[in-house]
C-alpha cells in the first residue's frame, strides 16, 4: 500500500540532493524540449511538403483512368468525366480542383527543339488548383477558355527555344491515330523562380489539346482538400462515387518518390527523437542507480521493516514520476518556445536552398512553419514521464534485489 | 497472529551459516540450538565474530541459514518465499539497529507511521503512532527529523517504530552501543517496560554489560556455537520475579 507517508518519503527524497534533482529535471526538460521542437519541425515540414506536392499539380487526390496507376500513359482518358466532376462537387472539404489531360510532344522554333509534356488545362480552374499558375509571374497573359492556338510556356523553356510572347511555336505531338502537328501562338511566358519548373511548363487549353491530339476529354481531375489529413476519408468517399473504369488515387501514388522522401524525413526525425529519449533515459537511469547505491542501507532497513519489492519499485517510480513531471514542464516551456518561434517566424528555406525553392517539378514554400498546438503539452509530458519511468525500472529492480543482511553488515 | 503465554516463538536446531568470500568460506554459525519463548528478555552475548548478528539476521528472516532448522512463530524460515519473509517481518517482528537507522527525510511521527502504513493500517495509523510516541515519552519530538534528535532520542524513536506494529518479537542488534550510560539505561528501562506490560519478547545481540544486567536470560555464543545458556535466578519468563 502506498499512502501519504510513502509519498512524502518519495518527494522529500528528491530534496536530499537538490543539485542532482535539478540537473535531472533540466536534462529531462532539454531532452523533451528538443523532442517537441523536432516534432514541430517534422510536422510543419511534412505539412508544407504535402501542400507543395499537392498544389504543384498532384492534388491531394486524383481521379484517373483505372489503368493509369499501372501504365502511367498519357494516352488514357477518363471513362465519364461529367460524373467524376459531379462526384468531386459533392465531396465535402474540397478547396479546388483542376481538370487536365497530357500528351508528349516536341516544341520547335527554327532549329531549336525541346521535348515536353503538354498539359491541356481548364484555365479558370487551373489558377485555383495549381501554385505554378498562382504564384508565377507572367509575361503576357495566362490562358482563357476561349483561346485557340494559344500556349503558355515556362521562362527556361522560352529561353531554350529562343521565343518571346507573340512568337509562334511549331508543335509536334502524339495523336490518337498518328503524329499530329500545329502552330501555337505564345500568349504568355511564366516564371516561377525555379528553372526546373520553368523548363517543364507548357499549357494549352484542354479543348485545344483535344482538337490537336484527337484524344477526347480529360485524363485527370486533381483535387485539393482544405485539410491534407482528410486524404483517407476523402479517398474513401470519392472511391465510392467515381464511375467504374476510373479510379481515385492519393498524392502518394501520383508521386511515390516524393512521398517516400517525406516519410524518410519524418522517420529520421522520429529516430532522432528516439535517440534523444534514450539518452535522457540513460542519464536518469544513471542518476537513479546512484540514488539506489547511496540509499542501499536505508533500502535494506525498509526491507527489514517489511517493505516488499513492489513497494520499493513504486517509491522509486514516484521519485522518477516527479522528475518526469517537472522535466515535462521544463520541456514544454523550452520546446514550446522553440515551436512557437517555428510556427510564427518559421525557417527561411530560400536562405538555405537559394532562389531555387523547388524539387523537380514541385514548388516548395519559401518558409517552413512548425506545427504548434495543444499536442505540445501531452507530448512533452508523455516523453518526459515515460522516459523517466522506464529509466527507473532498472535501478528499482536493483533496489529490490538488495539483500538486507548483507547491506546492513557493511 | 496471536501468541499464547510461554509459547515457543523461535526454535533453532543445528543452525549453520557459512559466508562465501571468494575462495574463502567463513563459518559464522556451527550448529546453534536455541529456543525462545514468548515474554523473554534475552541477550545473546559473545565476542566479536562469535555469530551474534548472524543469528539475529537469520531469526529476523533477513538472511537464510546454510543448514539446520529455524522456526519462527511456527514457520520454517527456509521454506518461506521472499515475500512471505517480508510479511513475517512486517507483521510479527520488530527491529532495532545499532545505528538507529531512522529514515532521515521523515519526522519521528512519520517514521513510526511508515511501518503502520506498510502494514496497511488505515487512517487510524496517525493516532496509533502518536500514542506509541506518547507512551515512550517522545511526544515533544514527534515533528522532528532524525538529524534534529540526539542519539538516545533517535534510538527511542527506533524502538517506537519497532513496537508500533505490535510485533511478537523485537530483535535489537547492539541497541546501546552508541549511547552514553544515561541514555542506555533509559532505553533499556523503556524496553523492559514494554516487555513486562505488553508482553513483547526482546532478543538482544550485545556485549554491553548494561544490557546483560537487564536481561533475564543470557545466551553466550563462542565460535558460532552456544557455549552457555543462563537463566538468571532472579527472573522467570514473563517477569514473574524481577531483579
């Protein structure tokens, strides 16, 4: 039985060596503070990367022809686009969506050529669904629904081809039945700040692409959700509603390499947190082991008085619990302050990556903002208390194995 | 656990204890036969290394014998689990140590209460601990911690702690070794009173003549064996006659 005298014993024991107790609390606090900060960073970076990949064209969810995940061919088209769009309109939590088709083609100007993936878009939807259109500066203008023979290309592509706004480009592309060609007028040159992205942008209207290529209708509907954490729920709802012959996939399936990279970063972060927790726990275990060795005679006396091993374990666990709680408060304050900084000021990744804040065709945000919320409280306390309690197990076990007669003889 | 008058509390037969220190074996007890009955006030004496403390540790279920039989309150110690031995110590035995060994972070009252709490005594433990301290004249020291008490006061609190749980047998290892004459005499008088009025059996390990003078039975150990077992003529068990 653990009563109020046992509790007093445990708590007052922490004051026998205040310096050690304070150092232990600071150690736990710093450890859990770093863990909170790391979690804030991991959460913020993950959210930013998912937002970036989704807004760069992937969408959080995408409706594609059922064969597309296996074949990844630009010649495939949706079974029933009207029904698919109706399903998207009926889905709750949709921020925007883009309707697109793509074909592989070759742009030529004089003796200069460039191989590109030509995207047929619905212009009025694309501005909401793609940050490439949203955030870029455009020389000339972007497409409108009424445009015919019009194309918007990226700045890098324009430089490679030596074209300017109002120049004409010769386009050769893979048509439905045979290779097709057309002359397109450059109505806009788009500049995102990333040379990689600007080398890939080649947009025409969906109607124009259909006319030139002969492939009817769109090939994908990319959907942005208000909250990326609703991907699974959104997928489940949409999968029921899309026509047979079409399929719903998530951003992870559209861009598995980037998804793996995000998971890898998060996994590394969690590993780092795990290492921090282990180091903190070893420090506490060492301090508690010293406590047990110092109190060997006293614990032998308690055993002689009839205290059982379980009660000794509980007494030492209470001491560790108090250190854990105090360490949790310290960690919450330290880590919370760091996380607040991350959440409000953020980290300027332009300063790290330079102007090219992009990975391949994915435009990253120039700042990473950390995650911040009530989770910091339970996370700081959880890490601190669990680590200190786990760390007290071995010293407590040592304490229960003290032979009273031998300890009292010394 | 009730004890009838003149009941055998402990019975040792052929008790041996060998300590192993590396390749060296040290035989502390070489076949001790001893019987202690309820109400006794018994001193185990002998020179250093004669096995007094070892015998006390075995009787107190703090250690196990190498061979022989040892029954305490009718239970064979060697057959008891670690937990059962802890229960025996908690409910039937009390200990007084040479170095007092009070818990330094607890007050006198809390030291006494601690044992009652371990026993599972409910809220009345506070009053019970207070009563014991009052009876032993320690009420004014109840809120003091051990470092605020003299050696004699600490040892009296240790006795209070030992008897608060109403044990059948109190084992006291050199309880007066660190006390001056006055404090030792006062402590022994207190323990004698507990023996006579409450029927608590006391077994001392000592070579202090002051303790021997108070004892009604003196068992002398020499080289791990009982060399002499002397019942003083003035005394009988349960104090039927006093010195």
